[in-house]
C-alpha cells in the first residue's frame, strides 16, 4: 500500500515537471503564432501619468491614465525592432488593460504603428492545466487518466455540438442539446467507471433526473406563460435567446445530477456488495440519508457559482442607482431560474438513484424481478 502511494506521488512529480517545462516553453514561444506578433515590454518602470478624472451623475469616480510603453518585437518580419507606443486605460480595467514591466503581449503592426491586442496569457492556461493534472494524479492515481480522457472527450463533443448548432443556424437547439446530454453522460461514465451494470444504473438515474426535472419545470413555465423570464437579458449574440437559455439549462442540470447520481449509486453498490442481507427498507433509508447529506452542499455550490458569475454586473447595476428589483430582473433572474431547475433535479435524483439501485443492483431483488 505504501509503495503504491509513493509511486503515485512520484508520477505526480513527473507530471508536474513535464507541465512546468511545457509552461516555460509556451511562455518563451514566439514563432508559433501567425495572426499577431509577440513583443515584450522592455521598460523596467513604466511611465504612468494621469490624463483625466471623471465622475458620473451617480458619484462613480474613475480616471483615464496613460502609459508610455517601449516594445521589442520577438517574432515576425519586424523581429528585433523596437517601438514606442501609448496605452490609455482606466484603473477599473473593465474594458481596458493596464500593462506591467517585462510583460509579453501580442501586437499588430501596421505602417510602423504597433497596436497592442492583449497580453500573452496562453502559458497561464498551460500552468493551470499542469496544477490540475498534478493534483488529479496525486489524489486519484490511475483513475486520473480516465478523468482526463473524460474531460477531453467532453470538450471535443461540446465543440462538435456547437459547430453542428451553428451549421443548423440554431434550429432544433433544445433537441440537439438534449441528445448531447445523453451522449455526454454516457461516455463520461463509460470512461470513468467502465461498461458494467453500475455504470448503466448511474446513467439511467442521471437521465431520469435531467429530463424529468427539465420537463416538470418546462410544464410549469408554460402554464405560467413564462412571465417575468427575461430571455433578452442574457448575454446572447445570436437569435433565439429562449432556445439558448433552455439548452444552457439542460447542460447545467446534467452537471449537478450526474455528480449526485454517481455518489449515491456507487455508495449503494458498495453497501449491497458488503452487506448481503441488507433489506429493501435499509437500502431506501441509506439512499435517502446520502441524498440528504449531498443535496445541501450541491445546491449551495450551484447558487455560489451563479452568484460569483453575476456579481460584477450586479455591482455595476446597483452603482448606477438601479433598484434591486430592476437589477434582479436584468442580471439575476435567468440564473436564479436555472439554479431552481437544477435544485429540483438534485432533489429528484435522490429518488431515481435510490430506486434504480434497488431495482437493478440488488441481486436478490433483481432475480425476483427478473423471474
């Protein structure tokens, strides 16, 4: 046992070292980009001056500041050339960017005038992936490979679904993402758990939790005329915001429901395997108890994720002297609706996961039912 733990941590250290090497390689990479050139800000200390102070009618204060930046081009036909440019920014940095000494940036040079596009942040993404992978290996051991493959496959499937949706010009978007939920959940569970009865039971409980909760909430929405649901307030750049909202809700329910179904079914499966004489009542009570323990944290996680996402825009609306009712309608209403639908799915999944485990995992009940 101790030897396996040492091997796991050794592999984690190797993964970390490889990831750090890749991070450094991406940080110093310059010639792999074709759209923009890479430059470095050569200043040891950037000249930063105040241009203007501003205050709006709601007493919100901000400044306009100017940075004088000296750039050295590291790639492209202007390689090794130096330029001087200016950057205007607001300290709030809502729509502008403040740059730091020795920072690497992407620039677009036209007529010897460099325009900074954005900071070079790709190496940060690689570093974050390195940290995540290292922790997965250290905690999960061999299962980390399955988890990573599951995530990669989910991203590929998601990309395929998005491209298909664009090709269909948004038609059948709810049906498309409903099918995507089925495919996502199947392959995610297949890679992590393998093809077995426990995996199929988890998949069935997940699908029941997703589609029954979604159907129930959709019926309620239709019966109430979908009043006070402001689809137009979503951050959508295409037509049919209602369809996109429903598709987004389907994906949101899946994430919470599959997590809960996996926990309950796996726990009940182990309980059935270790306690052969367990009764139906004990199984139901065990599933109910686990559900009660899981429901609260899962729902709180959903609410906190939603609140953190909506917090910046909510603060902006409130600082602009909007009432809380108006702010809620424009920034929080859609997220609250999605959170409520997902919470209903979480509650119902306790019943579905326990019922499916009772019907299909308990060998004694399975044999009686099969006869």
